[in-house]
C-alpha cells in the first residue's frame, strides 16, 4: 500500500506541475494577484486543468488497454498500435466523415469502435492459427495488418481531402486540448474501472482457452468484453488527442517485470505509471523547446523506444 | 459416474475417437493407456468439454457436459492437459489460487486460502510459492499446475500425463498423492499414463485404447498381461510379479 501511495503522490506532483508550465504566466502569485475572470485563472480553468486531466485519463486508459491486449493475445508485444486497432479506429472515423459528415459524436465513436473491434477480432483469429511460441511473429502480423488498414485510410483521406484529420489522429498532441474538447476521455476512465472490476477474468483468459474453460468461464465472452473495452478506449483516444505510441507496450511490460501479470494487482500500477509517464513527457515537451511545444507523440516515441530497447536488451530478457 | 455414449471425434477424414461408449465409476483411480495417437488425450478433452464432439455425448453424474453451465461443471470436474504454456507471469501462489475461482469468483475466503496453501504443500512447493512460473523448472511448473487443479477441489479430476517432466522421485510422489487423495477424500481421478507400471501399481481400473477405440478395460490384474499388452501396444512385454505388483519389462 505504501508504494502505491508514493506513486499517487508522484503523479499528483506531476499533475500540479503540469498546471503551471506553459507560455502564459500562470503561477500562484499571478492567480492571487488577479481576479476570477482575469487571464491567469481563465487559462488555468479553460486550458491547463483540461489538459492535465486529459493527460491523466488518456495515459491511464491507454496503458491499461495495453495490459488487456497482452492478456487477450497472450503476447507481450500486443497493444492497440501494434495489432491494427489504432489504424482501424482511424479508418472508422474517416468512414463517418466521408459518408455522414454531420454525424453526432456518439455515432462517430460507435462506428470507429466498431471498426477497431472488427479489426482486432480478425487479428485474434489469425493468431489462433499460429503456435503459441511464435512470440515475435505476433506483432509482425499486427503491424502488417495495421499497415494495410492505414494504406486504405490514407488513400481515402487523400481522395476526400482529409489528410489533415488523419494526421491529427496519428500524432498524439495535447496542446489543442481545451475545456469541452477532452470530456470523451472520461469514457476511458469508466472502461478502465470496468477492466479493474473484471481483472480476474482477464488474468484467467491470459492463461489460455483450456484453463479458462476448466475454471468455468466463457472464454469467448471474456475475450469479447476485453476487445470491446480496448476498441472503445482506442477510438476515444485517437479522436481526442491522437495516437500515443509505445505507452501500452512499455508500461505493462515494466510493471510485469516486478509485479507479474496478475491483472488485479497490476492494473493500479499500470494506470499510475501510464499517467505519470504521459504527464512527464508532456511537461518535458513544453519545456525542452520553450516557448514552442514538442508533441507528446514525438516525446513518447523517443522515451518509449528507449525504454522498449531496455526491456529487450536487459539481462535475462524474457520478452521473446 | 462419467458416461460417454457413442462418442466420436473426427478431423476431416481422420477419426481420432471412434464410437466410444464407456462408464467410469465414481471413486478411485482410472488410467487410460495406449500408444501415441490412440485417442487418449482427445477422449479426456471431450469428456471435459474442452473439445466439442463430432457426435455422441458425455455426462458427468447425469449432467451433459455440453449443456451444463460452465461454472457449475467447474465445481465438479477439473482437467489439466499436457503441454501447458502460460505466457502470463504469475506466481505459483497466484496460479493455485485461481484454482479456487469457480468457488470464490475472485473473493477468497479463509477456507479458500487454506485450500490453496494445502495444495501447495501437498506438491512440495511451499519454498517456491512466490516465484514466477517462468523462473522455475518444467517439473516444478507441472507440479504447480497439478496443485491448481487440486485446489479446485472437484469430485472428478482429469489429468493428461500428470507425470510429464517429472523426475523419478516426483513422479512416484505424484502417484502416491493421487492415490491418497482418491482414498481419503473419495475423489475420482482419470489419468492418461504412458508408463504401464505406474498404471499397474496405482490404478483401480485401466482403460486401454487403440486407434480411437477402447480395446480392453479392467483391473490391473486383467490388463497388465503379456497377451493383452501385445494387443494394445503391438510389442512383447514380459510381466513379472515383484512384491505383489505386476511389472512389465519393456526395455529389452
């Protein structure tokens, strides 16, 4: 319990830091010196608080989705961006923009989640044809599938002049987050809580079909539930902040290293580390090239790939 | 009682289990023997609803395994297949605790905890209980899987080659444990065994399969005989009676 409390404290400190880092002058002093309707307080409420909440919500949901995907695929390299889920969600949003540009947000979300779900289900179906030991083939097939879907999406986007939308979904960036433009991410939190409630089922599913059936669970039902959670979370994140690379891959693996894969035990940590890493990368992105910003997609690309290399190359690496 | 009726499993034109009608009485240890590809493992998987049958049916105490709710069956019957591969990093204690899932649904009571500790102790894994499955040997892992199935505390326990990966010492203690639990807790074990001598010494009942059908069944005294084993395995095995046990000499 104590380590978990410390973890929460670190994330809180990062969150508070995130509130006060940026081009506009927002500090305790400027807040106290000015009134409720003045600049600093408005920047804090309209931009900084939403941005910080978005970072925490997205980081948490994306990292936990990675854990779920790894249990469902029974593979350490599986996460929404290595199995085609992200690309399929993008294609889904694109399809709505082309076919029904005026569709409401919930409709867009349902369609994109549906695309993500279908693609991920196809991926798991392909996996069933592979021997379980084919660890490295799994992400290769996923990336291949994602590549094919991405090619289709790019073609459509090019034809319909939607390349800009596609690009915004592809690169995680929190600088555009304002009040009213991040609230969808609360769905991600709800699904993360659901994943925690159902944690034991996902651990059992991670043992494989035979163990799951032996323990009296409906394997298909557990996998379907997991896929639905992962698909909706991915769609929500893609449309609000854009894809966050490596998070779902690196965070669950780091946590697994010390705590193992009992989902009940790991989810709180995966959520915390996910939120902390995203906060830290976003804050760093705001500072490194001040007063300009480096998008979090780029920051995490660098930090995440470094961490991933560490996981692969450390002594006694058991990833593969 | 486990009853199979005209149970058949085919893959394309290959018939793996062919029209097997079998009654396995409650209580005691039943061993299924036979050559590779005789259909032993498939029969076990069909009986435990891990595989759907092509035709025929299986009932456990009158409950059809294909229509009975999974969690209800999981409290009566457990199955451990051979070649289990768990990629998830779980500690032995976590794994064995999941054996209680059909009863606890994740909320472990003191009784559940005790059963988990007992199962770990029966298989001599106390010292390793906090180690991860990928940090122990194949034999230790096999014992951990069996501990999980024992923690499930079902009337029927189906084990496909439980002696896989075990050295002599652990193989013998595994068979003694199975025998003891069958006698003291009146549970029913159905084992797939490759070593006819273990089957001979520790079983009450032996079922012999060949090419998907049951060719013989009976007590060890009836089955462990040169002529019968020749019919099952197609090789000559001399049988010697040593200390009251019928031992087949098949090395030469």
